[in-house]
């Protein structure tokens, strides 16, 4: 039986949408995360609107990510 729900929950706020997406990613096997989630996540965070929102954040700077080929998610 699949872990995927048959109906999407009401995603009427960004918080609910991100919670749903994060839960879905966590339930996904690592090889699928690397093949399907990672490219879409990179495309999302590199979008100009998202980059602008992140740049305007008051949150502390995140540690530098090592982009070496053997890096896991």
C-alpha cells in the first residue's frame, strides 16, 4: 500500500503547503529524493522571487553547503 494520500489536504496557506511538501519528501526513499526531489528543490531555491525573499530574511545566515559530488541530501 502506498504512503501517498488519495486526496490532497487543503493547502490554503504557505505554511500548510510547505509542511505537506516536507512530509512528502521525508517519506520518499533516498534514491528518489536524489533523482527527483533535489533537482526540483534547486530549481525552486534559485528562482528569482525565492532568492529575493531569502535575501530579505532576518534569519541568521545558513552554513555554507559543500557541493561535492558525494554529498547526500
